[in-house]
C-alpha cells in the first residue's frame, strides 16, 4: 500500500508542477528565443538532479524517527495548504487555476521585457525565466522524491516516477505547443493535497512515538477519511456566497529575470506550488492578473539586501507555509503525541489527525471571512 500510494503521490505532484513549469517555458520560448529557454530548462533540471543526488544519501543518515517527524511535519503543512486551496476552488471561493490565462499573461510579459545576452546565452531573459520556472516548481517535487524515497527505501523508484511525469508533460507540450489546459490540474491538486496530508499525519505521528492500530493499513482509513471531510467542507462552503470570479487568475509574476537566489517578484514558495497566497498574504507576495491587464515591465536590478530578504522569505514559506498558525498547530500535535508516548499512554495516534482535521476548517474560515 505504502509503495503504491508513494508512487501515485510522486507522479501526480510532479505532473502538476511540470504542467505549471511547461506553461512558463512555452511562453518564454514562443515570445523570446527557444534555444535560450531550453537552455534554462536544462540548467534547472541539472540543479534539481544535484539536489536529489546530494541530499538523497545525506537524508538517509538521519535517524528514522527524526526523519519521520521532519518529513511528516513538512508534508502535513504542504498537504493542508494544497487541500485548503483545492477546497476553496471547488467551493467557488477561489478562481480555478487557468493555464490558458497564465500562458497569455506570461507570453505578454516575455514579449514586453527587454533582452540581453550573457554567459553564452543569446537571450538572458528567456533563459532565466525558464530556469526559475523549472527550479522553483521542481523544488517541492525534489523534496517529495528525496523524503518519500528515503523513508520507504525506494529513492531510485521515486526518482524514476518523477522523471516519467516530467517526460510525459514535456512530450505533451512539444506536441501541442501551447498551455496544457486539458490536464485536470485542479482535481489532481485536490488528490495530491489529500495524499500529502495523509502521509504527513501517518509519518509524523509515528516519528513522535505513536503506534497505529493496524500499522501501514491505517493509511487505508486516513486518506479516504480526509477525502470525505474535504468534500463535506466543499458542500458546506458552496452554500456561502463568494466574490470569486472565473476570470481572475492567480499566477506568479516574473518581473525580475536576474537570478539572485530568491523567488521572482510576486512569486510564491515551492510549498505553495507557485500559486498566489490566500487573501491574508496576497498583498505581500502576489497580485491577481485578469485578462487584458498590463504586463509587468522588463528586468530591474535587485539590491543585495532585497535578494537576501526574498531568499529568507522563500525558505520561511517553504518550511512554515503561508499560515504560521497551521505550522504551529502541527508542531504542537507532534509535541503532545511525543509527551503522551513517553509516559506510556497508549493510543496517542489520534492526536495528530485530530489536530489536522480541526486546523483545516479553522484555516479555511479565516480565508472565507476575508473573501
């Protein structure tokens, strides 16, 4: 069960991120220069491969319980974010992810930006735009591949699964030469969010010392239960009026093509799948783009202080997410589970799933109240 669910999670997560990266690359190549854009893709894939090669064996040296707590915590934070955003889309409180509109916006931005060459690349804007798109979209997948693979002892299989998803999207992109809008991305994000949350609950509780009643088979209860809860919340939220409009598209804004070790202006962390944040953080990191909006201007210089600030924000968002209260609740659930387990209290496995189930509607209510 664990291996099958692992491969499905890796494949779907990689498929989602690959579609978003492909949209950026297609816009860069169509509007600017294909050779430079593809060079950026190659550079991004090399960096991601290095991350897997370097950190894969290194993570294997971490004690398994500590690794489960760390991985479980991050997966639970990631998964709850993906679930929250998927629920908001499905209930009409957030615009659906529209690859067609994102492609048009990226195309307009690339066409309006000034060019320039450097380091043997004829179009530096196209190169860095593709490089950032591949790297930032791929960081989350690299994390999932490395951590899932190490915990299950299937790092090679996880890596090959991710590679298969990338190749599938690349072939489709070459054939259609346009945005992959027919891919059911919103549905896949819903599924991936549920599976990441399920694995996060399972591994995090185990790492904190809890013993699941039926061992690995507990996932057969956790994941379906999360799906039922999520769908129930969707039905409840659909009864509440929403101001969301189908025309609105939230997407990363790549207004700074120079790579400075930080996220692009207006971009989101990898943990958030490079989507815009919820209303409570949208003003800080993203902006809503509608059809016909004026595209961002060309490249601008970034100061060292600004680059360091954005780099720190990237890692804060990658680890903590876009709602620190969720991360705090997850950490508290692990601490309570560990405390109960250390004094010999049986049945402490319920603490982490209970906190996750309570945290999700609370986080959603904060967003819905502001929408």
